[in-house]
C-alpha cells in the first residue's frame, strides 16, 4: 500500500438481499481501499456535494442554452430534449455512483475505475478523454468570463478599444489567483455559498428582464433557422449540448469527497442536483427563448434590456461565478499534479503557494491563450459533448454497470443497458461530425482572436 493510501471501514447492515450478509440484522465490517491522493477524501456532506453539482449546471453556461439548444430544436424538440436529458442524466449518474466502491476499492478517479475494469489501455483512453472534456469546459468558462467582462465594459464605454481577448486575459488571471488561493475541491466550502448567491443574482435578473421584454415585445419568430442540411447538423450539435447541460464527466472525482456511506450520500446529492438544483436552468432557458425566439444568443444577457446598473450587476456576478465554477472542473487536473509532485502540508506554505502559482498558473495560461485564440463558445460545448461527455456520461456507465452487476442483472436488464451503449454511441458519432462542421464554418466566418 502506498504511503498515502488508506482503508475505510464501511459498516453494512445485513439483509436478505445483501451479498455480504452473515445473519439477519448483523453488522458486517468491510475494508474499502482508498487510493493514494494528497487531496481530501470522504470529508464532505451530501449537501455540500449537491451544491457543487448544482453550481456546475447553474453556471453562466446556463445563459446560453436558449440560443444553443432551443433555437436549433424549437419549442417541441427543445423542451422534450431538456426534460429527457434531465431524466436520462440522473439515471446514468446514479449508475456511476452505485459502482464507486466496486471490487472493495474506492475509485476516486474515473480512470482508476476504467483501468480496474478494463485494463491499462482503457485507463489511458478514459484519462485522455476526461481531461480533454474538462479542458474544453475550462476554455468555455474563461470565454464566458471574458464575454461578461466585455459586456460590463460596454455598458459604460462603448468605444470598442478593449477587445474580447483582453477581457479573456483578465478572466484567466482571476482564475489563476483563485486557483492559488483554493487548494482543493473540498476547500471551496464558503465559496460554494458565494457561488450560489452569484448564480441566483444573474439568473433572477435574466428571468425578470426577459419576462418583461417578452410581455412588451411583438410576436417573436420561433422558426428553426437554416437550410434543411444545416438543420441536420445543428440538431446533432444541440443534442451534444443537451448532454453537456447536466453532466460533469467527473462523477467519481466529486463522489470521492463525500462522507460514508458513500453511495447513499452521493445519491442524495444527485437527487438534489436533478430536482431543486435543475429548476433555475430550465426556467431561464424557456423564458429566454419565449422572450427572444430564434434571435436568442449564446449569452442571454446580450438580449435583455433594462437599467444599466441591473445589467452591470448580472455581468459581474456571471464573471465571478465562472471563476468558481471553473475551479470545480479543473480540480481533477489539480489533484493529479498535487499528488504526482507530493504537494502536502499547509496550503499556505511558501513551497505549496509557489507550486500552485507556477503549475496551475501555467495550465490556466494555456487555457486562456486558446480561449482568446478561438472564442467560439457554442462550438466548444458541442465538441466537448461529442468527444467526451457522451461516452463518459452514458456509454461507459451503462457498460460498467453491466460488468459490476452482472450476477444480479436479468437478461432483459443487460439488454437494456447494451441498447443504451449502442444508441449513445451513434449519438456521439453524429454529434462529433456536427461539431467539427460547426467549427469549420465558424473558422471561415471569424478570424483568430476574434472580437465577438
């Protein structure tokens, strides 16, 4: 066992359906191995984890779904798609949560679970796929932060001297400072409350202003734009965006922070995320599309009209919340680097501060550069959903669940999970083609370092 590995004792009340039972109503002690890590494991309440999950789905990305989901799908496709995405995402996430301790080990990293089940090749593929997904999500957050800052600036000085790339650079610097100050995912704590307040502010402002605009505006155009062939590709891209809305691609990493009983508490966190936690994103998406129709943009605050100070408050809170949300999706990268280089001890130790400044700063500098180079937010959402979010969220969990529960599943249940694997593989392939086409089209329309 490595120097930082540990074992947890999990107490299970035996029952007729429990495979570890001794006698009815006896308590069985099981040892669960926890892999080596220098980040905190098993310290957080289910509620804190639920807030982490909800922070991700109610981030500033939520301001874009009216434009990136509802516009290409219309009322029927958009509403049905978003509701189905909520239910299917909850189902797939619970499958993943239930196999967190498969084989007597706590699999605190997605790649660890994949390697344990499939071998070294799967370990590497999942690692690369997950980190590509998280990297693209982080690019999106920095673009969002830059867009929010630029929109704030233009409220008071509409001279366009400050380009989007400059604001993206400022957003990137803010993310570096936050990454230095907050060492781990569990360390967010009070920042989660602050993030929730920020989300509530800008989502409420968007809801109220969009509602007012919708009431006072003439009839809107809700027709799906583009030619028939373009609609095929935009529909596939929107399908990837639907999956992107509710899924992190890092359920094991988030579940690693929750206290025992791990599965029970993670399921409670997921139920919170997909019930109360998902209400704001649904409401803002529908109201935004109702108010602006096919002219809804990928940053809904660009559509709304209202008092300057109110819009300024929404822009600033969206910018600040993007910084906190990015930290969640960057945390697996930080955990890997901290563990690899044995960064332990006080978070305020000079060596640790210097390490975070240099290594995390370098990672975020690269992220910021690419964000400014190709600031096409909708494209990144589609590409991220296609290459990583769909496989990590739907394909692998269903197949892993078959392996983990093979002795407890009927033939019908196994067939159901295999059908999900096949179906979402087809969806991923279609979304990938659509995403690359969208990037190719936008690359002809916009130049590098575009001032969008």
